[in-house]
C-alpha cells in the first residue's frame, strides 16, 4: 500500500492546486493533444460498442421472439452481458477525460462549452443514468421475466431509445464545435447544420461496429468451443455479425457523403482541409479502409459457402475481384503531393502526363463517387448471393480461414472508427470551436466575454 500511495500521492497533490490560468503552450500543446486524443479514441472504441449493443441487442431479442429462434435470444443475452461488463470501463475513461484532462488542459474552453451546451449536456447526463439503469434491469431480469417477454422487450426498447438519445446529445456538442450557430437559441443549437447527419453517421457506424466486433468475438469462442452445440452457435453468430455489419456499412457511403456535403456548405475551411489540405492523405486512407473492409467481408462470404459446398461461392469470388479493382480506383490520389497547395505553389496544377502533379482519376467527381457507387452495388450483390447460399451451410463446420477473416474485420473497423474521429476533430484545427475559439486563445472565463456571434 505504501508504494502505491507514494506513486499516486504527488498526482493527488497536483489536483488540489489551482487550475492553470491558460492553455498549454509550446510543446506542451502536443503532449496535451496526444493525451486527450488517445483517451478519446479509446473511449469511442468502447462507448461505440456499448451504444451499438444497447440498440442492437433489444432488436435481436425481438427478432428471436418473432421467429421463435433460441439462437437470437442467446445472442441478445450475450450483448446484454457485454453492456453490463464494459459500461464501467467506458464511463471511467469519460470521467477521467472531463474532470482531469479537459478541465486541467483546456479549462476555459470546457467552461464555455458547458455554458453554451448546458441543456444538451444535462439531457445527456440523465439519459446516461437511464441507459445504465435500463441496461442492468434488461440483463438481470432476463430469466425472471421469461414468462412476460413483452414486458422484457419493452424494457429493451426503452434501453435502445435511451442509448440513441445519449449519443445524440453528445453529437449536438460535437457538431456545434464544427458548425457553431447562435448559442442563445436552443433550437438552433440542437439543429445546427451537421448535428443530424453526424448522428445518423455515428448511429449507423455504431450498429455496424458492434456487429463486426461480436462476430470477431464469436470467432474466438468458436475456435475454443468443445461441444457441437457451441460450435454451431458461434459459427452462426459470427456469420450473423459480419452480415449485419456489412448491411449497415452499405448505408455509410450515402450517409457519409451527406455529412461531408453539410461540412462543405457550412464549414468550407474544414472541408477543404479534408479534401485538398493536410488531412487529404488521411481521407484517402479512410476510403481505402472502406474498400478493405468490403473485400474482407466478400471473401468471408465466399469461403463460408465453399466450406460446405453451398452454391454461390464462385460468383462471390468474382465479386471479390471486382471489389479489389474498385478499391484501386478509390485509392487513387488526386494530387501527387502532400497537399493541393503544394502542387499549386510549384506551378504543377496539370495532369501528370503533361508533367504536372495532378491525377484526374483521383478526383472526387466523378471517380470517387463512382467508386462509392460500385462499393455499394457490389456489396449488395455479395450480401444477396450469400443469403441465397445460406440454406446449404451447416453451422459448426467453419474453418480457421473464415474465423481469421472475422478477426480481421474487427481490426479494420476499429481502424476506421479511429480514422474518422481523427479527421473530424482535426478538420477544425487550430480551432476548438470553429471560427470562435482557438487552442492558444481560449476565452478567460474569469472576465466577462462577448457571446460568440451566430
């Protein structure tokens, strides 16, 4: 105990001191950003799973009730167990971020954003309490309310609503920081230009994310299963997870394009930074990641059918090749330099075959839009053909190759989540609130400050 106190004692002593009067300066800014960015990424990875499970779990329970399939009920119960186990981890990270890092490093900003977003944050706090309460009631009353399945599913429905509202209130704050409106108008605050598309984007993303991750978890459990019943269940559940995840991911090209369009219309500097500026290589990596995810899923579909000799494996192999070609098109860079500004400054704003540094095949319109369309159409074909071949699949006979693909899907999805968060948060740099508050020039809340203009 004494060595432990010797370690944490100085840290507790520092927390008792007065908060810094200004934001970190110089190299300390990089350290602060790295600390906050790393913990936020970890928090998003865990909280996204918890929110997705809170919305998907009740839906799976309802589907099992309608179809009278015990497997669905077992899967939903497993998602409930996951929520109860990992709520505390996600909450601990969030509390550490708010009470220590944000207050300590950017206390003036945090005070300002709490003042502006008081009502959304208050609603978020209460929906969080409701979400936690309903999650525990939903999970621990599973057997007790088995004879009252309607009541139990109603509790799950309330859990799904609370999970959605809790994320939406956070998105209100995140979207305001990118596209701020009049903070004195609560309606304008909640319905700022990017709040709706961001919420749809994150909700669909969380639902896809939980599918891929529990698919990977089931792959591990399948490899360790000893009974035929468990092997059959985890084989089926892994297939269900990747099928659900890809079905949700099919919506993301449309949802993501809508979100990017709102950013272009209302925060052009951020949009330009993503498309042509310093974040353009990261955006290129994001669209390439999407292709890798779809390739992996299509390969899984084909291999799973081929293992049991089910029809459709050959066509899915052809669709995998088409997905690879589409990814090669999507991954084409537009400017053959770090940023488009570098190309213009060098006077090389012309096609590469004319000695310039522009690759027309990498332009957003029409080539990347066409690539997104091909992604969607090919993936729809893969899902439909896999569903047609499922009657020929015998659950519990999957090979290690299919399970490795499920694990790879989870890793690629986590990389996608972190990449999207990195792009969104860094697109408004050096601003904490776009056009209103920079990292170096936070408002001093000890003195009266003018309200940010709408």
